[in-house]
C-alpha cells in the first residue's frame, strides 16, 4: 500500500538518447504529493522529453522513475490510471466540439454515457467554456483550447497532473487566467508538475523548481533559493569601451560587493541587485573612475540570468547565447 | 494517499469487454469526426454517383448495346472499386491522427493500446456501408432492377464487399504506420489499387482482353469479388467466388492484422 512517505514522483538518473543527442542526461527529481513542481529551462533543454518519460509516453533509455511508488516502465498501466497529461500541443480533437471531446475521453475512462456528459458539463462550467461547448475547437482561441486541454486531463480526477508549457503562446491576460486555474487545481489537493520557459511563471506557481539545461538538472530549490542566486533584479551596463571591462568589474565588486557577470564580446555587464538604492552609488563610482557607459537599464531576473548565475558564464556561454537568440529581449 | 489508492484500485485490468467498449468509443469518435467534416465523405458519396452515371452512359451502348444491359456488369464492378479505394482512407486518416497531439492523450490514458486502431477500422465500415448503399441506389434508379427485386441477396452482396474492404483496410493501416506522411500513404496506395481495380473484370468481360491481361484479370482477387457480387445480385447464387473472396479476406486479416498491430504498438 502507498504510505504518506511515498513521493508523487521519484526519478533517478533518467536518460533518453535520440541518435547522437542525449536529450535527457541523468535527471533526478523528487516531487512531494500536494505540491507544484516547476521544471524550468529553455527550448530543447529536455523538459518535454522528461515529462514524456514520467507520463509513460516514452521509454527511458536509462535510470528509473516511480509515480506514487509505481515504476513508469514496468507498471505503465497503473501509472496511466493516476496521471493526467496536458501536452505542449493541444491534445484534443480539433474537429470535435468541447463537449464531444470530453465525452469521448470520459467514456474511454470507463464512465457511462450519462456520467461522461455530466462530468463534461461540470468541467466546462468550471473552466468557463459552457458557452462554447457545442462549437468545434477550430474556432477556439488559444486560451480556450488550453483550458479545454486542462479540463480533459481532469476527467478522472488524477492525483498527479503534468502540464507541459501550459501558457506558452498565450497573451498576458489569458496567462493570468491559466495561472488561476492551476492554483485552483492545487487547492483541491492535486500534485502538479509543470514545465515552463518563464522564471516568473515558475515563481508564481511552483513550490519547488528544477532548472534543467542540456538534459541535466543544474539547480533545484524553492523560487526564493533560485532568485537569491541572481538577485531580485539586475542592472545591465554596456560600456562605451570594451577595454574597460576588467576595471569596471573590479570597481563594481568594491563599491557594492557583488560579482558582475560579463559578456565580453558585447561589453555588457550584468550586476545582480539586492538593493536597488545602491544603483546611484555604483553609477557615481563608475563616472569617478572615468568609465563611460553606452547604455544602462534595470531588468528583472530572466531565465538567461538564472542560467548565467547557475551554470557560470564560461562553461555555458554558447548555450546561453543560443537561448538569447531564440528569445530576443 | 487514500485517494490515490482508491483511484488506482478503481481502474480494473483491461479485460476483453473493456477493450471492446473502448474500441467502440473510439469508433464513435470516428463517426463524430465524419459528422463534423462531411467533406471527408466525398469519396464514398459523390464519387460512386459520378462514376456510375459516367461509366454507364459512356460505355453502356458500346459494350452492352444499351445502358440497362450494361448495369448488371457495371454496378458490381463500380461498387467494389469504390469501396476498396475507400479503404485507403483508413491508412491516411490513421496516419494524420497519430501525428496529432490528441494521440498523446490517448497514449497517456489507462486504456487498451489497441483501442484507437480498432476504433478507426470499425468506424470506417460505416463509410463502406454508405458507399455500398449509394452505389446500389444509383444503380436501381438507372434501371438495375435486380437490386430491388432481390433485396436480401443485394444486402448479402453489400455485406461481402464491406467485409472484404474492411480486411483490406488492415493493409493500408499498415502502410499508414510505416509511411512518413499521410500523403505518401495516399500515393503508394493508389499506385497499387489503380491497376488492381482496373485490370479486372470490373468494366469489361475478361475474354475481350489480350492474353496476358486476361490471365492477370482472371487471377486478380478483385475479379473474384466482383464475380461473387454479380452472382449474388444477378443470379441469386452463392458461387465459389463468394467463398474464395471470404477466404482471401480472412488470409489478409490473418497476415496483416498482426503486422499492423505490431507496427502500431511500436509507434503508440
């Protein structure tokens, strides 16, 4: 029997290899029941592949994973009975209406026709989709589709729900609605594992966060732990003359006591800012030292900076540069 | 944790009854999709009407003296050609379906792995039934009176064609699993079916063909099926061709069903 000590997810050394590419390269995760766990990482970091293995959609090439104590490879059928999966791409039928989708999924899960219809009506009501219930999904907005997708994962009231990038591509208002929905879900006692590319999303929703890069977990902890490693905001400085970089770094260390992160090729310095009030000191200090600035700005922590801070600029600069190109600021 | 335990316990093992019910649900989904996108049905609704009318009036006079005399030869031929060609769609649609996100959800549900495949094949028998009915009705309207005079035999002939097409759809379902895209399934399948349906006795009597073609048309399984339908509707007789067609269908299913299921399970 399951006891309260059994984690919702326990993965050890998960590996998935596609040809030459080690998409997931030894991921360890422990997710406690009743919590929201965020998996944070850029495109291609291995988030979806990890979820696919945990949700029995892909067989791991190495390592093992248990969902509520059941092995995802050996007891796949049991695991499928305990999970709901909302994929990154709409995992609902485009040609069918919202009601039809939910009824089909409900019947597949063993509900009678009447019960499936009742459950579908209840979920559509809960996700504010009642008005659109009869329309084919083709005419749905992105946000409505995601909500239906989520609703479809909840038919069997699974204790563990996987959400793969639930808000990617949504406008800010719809994203906030989706966040509320996810919060409600957790309030009813479900365990949620969600992936995201956005630090603020993980911050808003997740109790614990794993930062994943190139198939590995590079940091794990609460949102506060992660933010502490990058500062609550950062000051971006571009020097007029890249030759000043080393001197500027030293001045910043001395004046406000933090280590800036430099990207030499563009003469950018990123300074973690625990105390915004000290920006003035820093700027005055740089002027006194005769280091002219081309630009400066204050930025909230982004995934880039979390990455910079966690992986270190030297070892991982190419990956971070690639990420920057994909997500222009 | 009691909630977890109870949900896990409430999911019984996948018995045969559950698998059947899940397959029926997937077939129901297939029918819903047809209702939502009726243009999918053009190949089994408009095509038999157009082909039947066109061929009857073009070839009727030349081949049989007049249109009415040609119908007993033509209608069974057109019927078999239309319905068998319609079974290609099973392969293309299955492929399209499997490439979509919704298939990920099916795979993550605690259902029998085979249900989506079985459901798709089952739903397609409805398409075959539509094509069969329309072809016979068009024939009857044009003067193929045997269809109405011997309705029981006509229904039996229709069931035979539907059964054989269903068994052949396993082949195209396999193509669907192996091919990279839905359109390549369509391409390969038509490349096979076009000669196979035309190099038969569908539109002419094989004795009018050159020796090599005649040999091929005579051994062509499609010809046997067409002959079986003609015997049933025109002469109200169960001939050897009827049993040969059924046996052929059984062999196709025996060979291709395991192959298709295996290819499907590997993908799913």
